[in-house]
C-alpha cells in the first residue's frame, strides 16, 4: 500500500471521527436540556404532576416486578404498560389523600425503592435512580399535602362554630377530616406546649396536639416519652383517634401543669409560638420529662383487701376456659418495680430543685379500677405522677382488666405507655386469652396489630385460639387462624397473606361497628 492510499484512508477516518463527534455532542446537549425542561419526569401537561416509568412489585406469592408507566394525575396514581395515550390506565390509588409515602423498608433488596401506604395495603415501587426516587416521593407528598391543605379552610371555619361539649364522644364523626374534628375540641385549636394556631401533629401516647416546631422537640425526647404522628400524612388507628378525642390539650395540660406557679417568674419560661428552639426544648423537657409541675407521688402501697373484690367483681356471663375463671387472687403486688420510689424534681417559682415530699400512697386498686372503668384521664394522671401502671397487682394487670371489660381506648393507652401485649397474669393468660374468652373481636384485632403472640399457652396449656374455639366465638377463631396462616407464610413466601389478614380485620371491624349501633 502506497503512502497516498494510507493518507487517503486516514483522511476518511478523520472525517468520520469528526462526524461522530458532532453527533455525540448533539446528543449530550439534549440530555441536560430534557432534564432541565422536565426534571424527574415532570409532564408538560398541566393536570399531570409527575409521570414516568416505575417498577411495581406484584402482590402474588412470587413478588415479581413489572415495569409500568405511572402518572400522578387528578389526585390519583395511575399506571399502564406504555403510555396513557395508547391504553386506558389502571387506577392504583383513587384518593391519594388517604396515602402515606415513605422510603422502602431495609428488608427490600432492590435499591431506589419507595412505599405508598394506604389504610388497607401498601405498594412497593422502584425508580430508575435515586434522584428519580426522591423526585417521585416529593411529587406524591406534594399532592397529598395539597389535598390536606384544602381541609384547613374547613378547620378554620369549624373553629368559629359553637364549641362542643366538655366531654366529647368517644366516637369520631365519619363526616369531615380527623384534623378538623380534633380542632373542634376545646383547647385543641392551639398547640399544647406553645399555643401556636391549628397544630397538625399529635403525640398519641400523651393525647395532645402539637405544632411542627414543638413536634421536633417531642421527637428528640424518644418514643418512651412521646410518640409523635402527623395528622395529615400518617394514618391513625381508630382507637388512637378516640384516645386523642377523650384526652386532648386542655385535660392533659390540667395534669402536667397542675402545680404551675401563678407568678411570672417560672423557670424555665413557658414556650410561645415565636419562641426559639432552646426555649421550647427547656420548657417541654421540664413539662414531660422532669414533670416539674405535676402533683407527684413518691411510692405505691401494696394492694389492700378491696383489690380482691375488684378483680373478682363484675364478671361477664360468658362461656370461657376454666383457666380464666379459677384465677387465684392474693392481695400482694408481684412486680418488684412497684416498690421503687419515684422522686421527681419540683419547683415553686424558680429553679428546679429536688425537694423531699411527704409520702403519697397509690394502691393497686386505684390502677385496676381506672382500667376497668375506662377512666383514661385517671390513667394519664397516674402516668404523669410516676406510677408504674404496667406492674402486676394481685395476679393481674391493668391491661388484663381493660381487656376483660372491653375498653379499647384504655387498652390503646396502656399499650402506648409501656404495657407489653404479651404480659401474663397469675394463670399465665395473656390479654389475648382474655379478649378471646370474652369475645372482644376488635380488641383481638388491636392486640394482634401490637404484636400479641397467640402461640403462648396458659397454665392449662391453652392458646388464645383454643379459648376462642371453646367459647364458640366464630369471628375470633377465623381471625386467629388467618393470622396464624400469615405467620406461616411469612417464613416461607415473604408475606403473600398480608392483604388477606388486613381484609379479614377490616371486614370484622366493619361488622362489629355496624352491630354496635
């Protein structure tokens, strides 16, 4: 090959290289332009908040993933195989206001995943990148937030309406939003700690509504002090809604601020809507952690003879296992923690100083009576005063008594404030045994959601299912068996029966609610 041919070939290759380079430059120019024009899948259509491809995990036993074209449109989440123009979309969620968006749990092996949680199920979705995943979550959260913001107008008008009774009903109205209904309760229209208007957060174990600034302080205290939820983004259980309705800011402040000095020299100074984080933190810690302004109790006495009468009285006429009728009651306290002193800092008008208080006695009878009578405010007072309400009194607990009498709100309060769902009484019965024996279907659902173990046997070797079968409580038998099947599938097939259990719980709840009216 002569030099002329080589030079010609080199010239041709250089020309092709320049042509390819120009094409590649043009392609790279298009990429940032597209991202700039439609960041993270934003649609040019006005009514479409977000669109693009996502992987969705199927709910079958194999948990397969499928790539679909998704749109957030008209407050709904839609999807189809390719494009909305080519086929009729499938509605994944008809009302995003009822949903919650959060990152996928750590158990999900795939990356860039997020979860759309509804009151009855959850959808697991995967984006093509971490950036797109964040963008999808933000788009869904913006849509949900916008839908809830429309409730504020209803809430503001509700505040100008006539105040409801000082003792609101345990049952929340089905009309209107939960937020608006809670704001109607006297005292709940402002933050319990600083007085800011229209709080949108709630401490479900304390039973108070909070603004977003005070909510951040409560979160920093830990869940053993305050369990915070959003009233616009989180879904509260029905019993939690009732609990907040029964308590509320006014009643709880009457407990935690009972001994608040009347003068203006209170230290730390009370928080206000415009207070700094430092002021809020000092005030909230003094109020809920140190409990400086609570009427404190130093110790708990051993239960007296009246406790035996309380435990044995008011038995329901139900068919139940002999292990639940032959409970040996002894007027002694079995929990060593009951006898410990509870020393709380106190203050008169200035610095917090540890003072010596006169001994104040709380009997086990007082705790059990409050639980058996559904006196949630009394239980809240006992918690604030340092009483260990989770202790065992005369071979039983406050949770067993609340379950026995069918008080779901008291059950929820006890579980949220440190009571264990699998605590045993003197006959080794769990609260689930008691609920199954007395045919409290909703409380069985409640306990199962809180991790109650139906495999535990009492001193007669009976499980809660055995007790329900013996009592011929069909709904509870069905619920326990389906839940048991779910547990078996969990170990083998990664939860294919989650939705089935949720559906059964929902149907039974609806059935019991309808029969109660």
